[in-house]
């Protein structure tokens, strides 16, 4: 590695002091290439850092293409040293590369027995820099401090800049070298990562770069200073598993997520405070206490300018008494509690949540790689003016308004996909109507992973929600699961998916039902038929329907196909092998009413059902289902009435007694006028016999025809009159 000089800048992830030190070191060193600890795949998206729409906090998200649930994050805040290095390289048009192990290795199990101690950080969303032992805690303990965070703040974060910007990094490297010499905190995985970093540094030197800046965790600096042979590093990397194909992109991150004790470089207890330290040009404590006073005033706490002045004095005095170079977060919060909050821990907790941790949410440009589902969600968020925010907020919707109704459907659809952006909450507005809906919204960075997982169900939010609902329904084994799914589908406007499941499952669900269950199923079929007529106007031919925000194209056709299948489910070896006649007859009637079955076909089916091959009870049930809801059909089509009369007349007395209750119930449900008219036609004589057609006439008989000519002439008024004879006179 004789072709270039390398400056190793060992940093603490997400440390504002380290970030300022990196900025000063890069300005002094003037490198011609910048290498950063991070997944090698990030080289493909690092150029997006030049976009003004990429606003930290953001994170690199890498996930396995074949299994998006396997994902890892690399978050960066504005005060992260890595982000400072990226911005320096972009602003000065320098090549920047990530030199850590590719994320694809982290998603594959290690086959080497020596790698058993490596945690499966990628699958859990954890990053690659979690150590079994905190090196800062060891250094703080050696320096006589029991609080490593406070020790680091005193030594690094509050350190005044010196003449040589590289000197602090040399001191940190020396301290870490002492730890590494004792074998503390080192793991097999670190050795693999450091071998890959050394290989990338060698590659940068071979590429002709003369001054290379390497920004990495301070713990890795000793391993990068003493470069072993190339063969040594190749031998280490030879045991890596097969790399998994991954996708990587930028996603928004939050300060609150940085404060959690999981994930790469996480566990930053006060990201909001660190952001203030990094961005405040001077007097960070007075500026921060002024913001705290503004926050408390907004929450109706009586805080004056005098309170702020006294709080600043108290914080500085506490720092002197405790032997600290500057007032830190501990002294500042003590001053806030005593002066601004007047001893109230409730008010202090508000300051912790809003200012110490913070609710900052980053932004990413549209050019960032994203799955189609993510892009559709972003489009809906813009069109519905529903911007994601890290701070929890309440949202009241009036479902009578189109925009609010669309917002409600979006939130319910995301819940179907497992993205709990909104959670139903108690409304803050007193109302007895059902048109009001309340939500509690809070965007979480990990939703990006769930959206990537949900992309397998579709390219749009609506399509993915519908397909996910169908898949969930097929896998459900408990009635409670289906009941909850049905409710969510209705609220989400995912009726197409619900109806799809209904259409597929209707015929099998009707097989083998007893009389009571069949009657209940008939009522449900009627209700679903009416609902589909509202959702899809083509179902009833009315041309009118209800806009539910769901694409119901083809819904009526699928429902009609389900009814046809049900109508054909005749018992072949007993009632348990087919659908009850009640349901088959009802299906035929619904198809007939919708014009999807003509009267000729309906008559043919009735004739088959009433044949001697079918049991009278099944035939009576078929008739009941066919006539329920309106018997005027028998008046308009005498052939159907004749078929029914003929069948009833041929039923034996014993069987007639069995089917009489069904028939009585059927005809009792008809209108009184219809029953009277049907009874009159039956009493008038044989039904359905159309006027007999005249027999075919052979050749004309002239003699007989001539005998009729005089009569026709008289009738037509063209011949002589025939004399009338008086009755009773023979002469």
C-alpha cells in the first residue's frame, strides 16, 4: 500500500463532537477519496446525498430480495460523523465508497464454525457495529468514571478545537489500540469486516488515490493501521457464506428511533440534544433553555425570561461544582426541573420527549429506489394531504366528505397490510352519528420494511390490501379471524377481495346443509345479492351504484358464476352430496331476475326438478326458493304454473302430506292478489294448454267449397239475399 497516504478517522457513531472533528479533519487533510464504514451496496445510492430533498435523519435500508423480512438499517442523523463525511465528499465532488462487508453476507448463515458467536443482526434489523463489550465503558472505567456517556461528553463532545484537527483521532486510536491489545470486545465477525475494509483500502490505493480519508468506528482503527498481508485477509474472507441478493435504498428515520437501544449505532439517549449541540453556533445551553421555555409556554406553563436567565446560571454553576468543562445535559435538565418546571416531573418529561429525544422525521427524494407499493403510498399521502410525522397526533375524520372517507380507507388498508400507521382512537368530538372516525397517527421507520414485505401482494395499496385479505381468509381457521377480517375489509373498501372470497366459497359452503341452515343461508345469499347490486351496477342492470372507492369491475360476473355453480350442485348420492333444493331454486330465481337466465331455461330446470327422479321434498324446497320474494312470475308465464300444477297433481297422498308445509309456507308468502289470481286460474281448468293448432289441410274439395260460396257472398254483401223462413211453417 505504497501508492497513497491514509488518514484513519476513528469516530463514535452519532456523536456531534466526532462529527465536528471529522469536518475539521477533512478540511485539513483535503483527501481525494473518502471511504466510510457501511454496507458496500450503498455505493449505488450514495449519490442521492447530493439531492436537496434527502434530509436527515435518514437511513440506508437493505433487505433480501427474496425475503424482505430480512432487513438491516444504517441510520444517519445530521450530527452523525458518517453523514458529515458523505456531505463533504458530495460538496467537493470527491469519490465516496462504503467499505464494510456487503449486507448480503449478513442475511446468509455463517458456515464457518468460528462464526458461531456472530449475531444474526441483519434479520433483526440490527446494524453491524454492536459489540459484546462497550469499549467506551472500559475506557471510562479506566479513567475512574462510572458513566461512559458523561465521560465521553467531557473528553470529546465538549472538547475545544485544537490547532491540529488530526490529533484527537490519534489519541483515540491509541486508546483503542490498548483495548485491542488486551483482546477486549473483539469478535470473529469484526475480524471479517476489518479484513474486507483493508481490502477496500488497498483497492482505493490501486485506483490511484493519493490522500484517502477513512471514517470508521474508533474500535476498528487499530486493525486498519497494521495492515497484514493480502493473503491473510483473503484467507479470512474465504469462509464467508454465499452472498444473498439485496436491494438497498434511503428511507426516512426519526430521532426517537435513534434513541432506542437496538439497531446499528442506536442507543443514543438524547438525539435531540445532540442535534442542538451540533447545529448551535455558540452558547448551546442558553439557546436550548430558550427553546425549552417556548415549549412550556405553548403548553400553558408560566415561564418568563427571568426563568431562562436563572436556569442558565444554575446550569453553569452546577457544571463548576461538579468539575465539568461545560454544562452538559444532566446539569441543564436539573436546571429545567428546578427553575422552569418548578420541580414538576410531568413538565420535565414533556421537555425530554420534545427536545432531548425529539420528533424529527427525515425526508428522501422521489429518485430514491422504492418498490411500486411504496411509490403508490407516497402518491396517496400527497393527494390526501396526509403527511407522515414521527410525533403522535390525533386525526378526526368526517366520513361524509370524500377526502376524509378516502383517508379512512387508506388507513384501514394499511392495517390490513400490517402497517399500523393509524390506530383507531376515541373521538374528541361529541357525536352520536356514525359518520365520524378518529385516529391516532404515528409514523415509524420500520414501516418501510413492512411495505417491502407487502409488495408481494400487489403494486398498489388497494390491490395489495385486497390480495392480502383473500390470502388471510384462505388461511383462517377460526371464525373470529374471519369476522374481524370482514369488518376490516368493509371499512377498507376492500369489498372486491371480500366478494371474491364469497364467490369462491359459496357453492362448497352450501353442500350438506339441513333445512334450518339452508334457510339462514338463503337469507344471506339474498343480502349479498343486494349488496353486490349496490357495489356493481352491472349486477342488477340499474346503472346506479354506490361509490365505495373500490374497483368492482367484474364483481357481478363472478357472483353470477357462483350462483350458476350453486344451481348445478344437485345431490347425486343423498342430500349430503349436494346443495339443498331451497338454495338451488333461489340461485335460479336470482339469475332469472337479473336477466342472466331466460324463461325457457328456467322452465327446463323446473321441469327437471319436478321430474319423478327427484325426491318430492327436494322439489318442494326448490319451488320455495324459486318463488320466495314474488309469485307474479307464475302469472306471467303460464307454462311454469302448468308444470307446478301437473307435478302437484301427480304427488301421492303420503308424499303430499310431507311437502304440504313447505308449499303452504311458500304460497303464504305471496301477495294476496297473486294467490287469488293463481287460485282462479287453477280452478278454471287445465293449465298451460295453448290453443290447439289447426290440423293440416289436404287438397281442396271443390264441391264442398262451392256450397260455402253463396253464404260468403251474402256475408260480404256481393250476392243475392237468402230468404228467411218463419219458424213453425212448412209452406
